[in-house]
């Protein structure tokens, strides 16, 4: 069976790369060091493929057709596009996809009762572009993104996200032994973005999430309702669904928090977490 | 129950996808869109709080009216 050789959780925010200069140097340095350490560990794990649990920001999926879960089948992903690159201030580039692998996941999911949508064309925003800028600067590892609706309510429940992640983990373990797969989930932790409370961060909520992740005690996170997350973690906090999905794929694995900082200037409670058996 | 304005989100999605940032929308921007008076007024004023309360998606508000946010 194929092996899950690495797993990581990170925040994503366009300002992490778009406006590094406005953040406090000690916070920026800590987080950038966390990203660089994730890069080092990920490279050492020599993955053939990154399966990424992420969410769209209305860049791709419109209100006329909004998937709860969507498997990417693109040959390559804009990460970022030239338009997004201007705002994120990182070079535009294409990251290779793995459409055959994605199709196998999709077909297996549908057969098992996970009714994924699928997409052959995705322009990523910060959900892929910013973390991959740090994690795979060489751009050599293809990605299969699994998009979860975290930003256009009503949203799938955290429990369902966990079940989807568990399915993805089981699917990977059913694959040929030669495959080395790394998992990366991006988003969160607390942030209020675009709402009247834009800029608010809740470090208490962030610490609670990180503590649960560190202890592999995620049932309390799975039980969170959308309203509870919105109240304590903001609309951006809904993105912890991606983390919950990843943790569903690697039951019992614990998070090692490499860096955390509530970066007011990036309007995000930012973390980088390595997850291991 | 989630309050969402499809009309607001439709016009904001179209602008966000073009990577256009606006301070306020004009009559030209709004042409052909089926908006309530309150929605039209909020878009023309660039009133980000009003847009939120009228059911615009906050990510789209942020993308299109970036200049309206102090941070």
C-alpha cells in the first residue's frame, strides 16, 4: 500500500507574501522559519504527490454552482495567476496537477458514497499559492487539491469534512506501494476578513485548536458548529475544516506546532504545524 | 438560516475574477444587474458594512473594495 510520508497544516493569507514588510519582524521571522522548516521536512520525505485540503475564495466556484467538496482534475494549477501574483507579490507560476490520480480518487469516492464534484480548471488564490511558495519553491511535486466549501455558507459540517479526509486516507492506503504521498491542509486559524470585524484575531481560539491538534484530540473540533466557529474564529476560522479533513486521513497523528503568531497586520492567526505518527 | 444576496454576489464575483479593485461602483458597473435599491446604494457608496449586512460574501467584499478596509 502507498505510504503517507508527511503531513502539514498551515495558514494561508495573501498578505503573508503580499505585505511582509508591514508585520512585526519577530512574528514574520518566526512564521517564515516555520514555513522553511516545513519545506525542509517535506523535501526530506521525498513525496511523489501532494494531496492538499484547501478552500476556494469565490475565485472559481460561483454562487450559481457551489460544490461542498471538489476534486481538482487539472493538468496544472495557476498558483498564482498573473492577476493574483500582483497582489500576493510572488511570481506567477503553474503547478503540475495529477489528473489521473485525481480521477481515481473521484471514482473511488463516488463508489463509496462521497459525492465529490470535480473541476478541470482552477485558478488558485492564496490557498495553494502562498503555502506552496514556501513548501515547494522548486514546484516539482504535482498536487491534487481537494476543495471544501469553507467560505460560502451553508457549509459542510466539520464531521463530514473529517469523514471525507478519512476516506482520502483510506484511498491513499489502497494505492500501489510505490507511491509516496504527502498531505497539506491550508487555512485558518482565526481571522475575520471582509466582515465589519475585519482585522480581529482570537488567539484563545487559535491556541485551543492547536492544543487539540497537538494531542490528536480532535473530536471537540469535529463537534464544533458553524456558528461556534464563526463566533470564536471568525469567517476565516471556518477554514479549519481543511485541517480537520487532513487529520481524518491520519488518525492518531499529532501536531507539532513549529510556529504560531497572531499577525494583526496579516489579519490572521497564523500557524505552521508538522503532523506525525 | 444563512442570508445571502445572490444578486450582490453575482456582480462582486464577476469583478473579483477580473482582479478589479474598486472604491465604489458606477452605474455602468451595475448595468444589467437585478439589484434592490439598498443593494445598489451600498455598491455605489462602497459601503462595506452595509454590503455585509445585505448578504454579500465577505471575501468578495474584501476583494472588490480592498481600498475601503483600513487594514
